C-alpha cells in the first residue's frame, strides 16, 4: 500500500517530493528496501526533485539514508 501511494504521487509528475522521516524512530529492512526502490523509481524521472529529511540522532537514519544518495545522486538529503 505505501509503495502504491508513493508511485501514485510520482505518477502525477510533481516538481518535488519530500519524505520527512525525522520522527520515524524505527524502520525494518523491508521499509528500507522500499525507500531504496522508490529512490530508484524517482531517478527515472529527472524532472522530479526528491528531498529526504532525516536526523542524525536516529541510528538507522544516519546509517541508511546517506546510501540513498548512492542510488540517486541528485537526491537532496537533509540531516538536521
């Protein structure tokens, strides 16, 4: 359901999509995999800017979110 929602938003070809994960304290490997797959999908739409907001205070975010930039170098990662 979440991936369908995300790809549905992407299908509308917005100028920007922001994922605010700052309050998400836990995400299992399936959720991280979903983020990676969505990042790859967004990469196929160069007109769509992907912004991911996270915090360095949550361990999974500080370890996993920077890897999204490896999948999509144009991704804007805000760790504040």
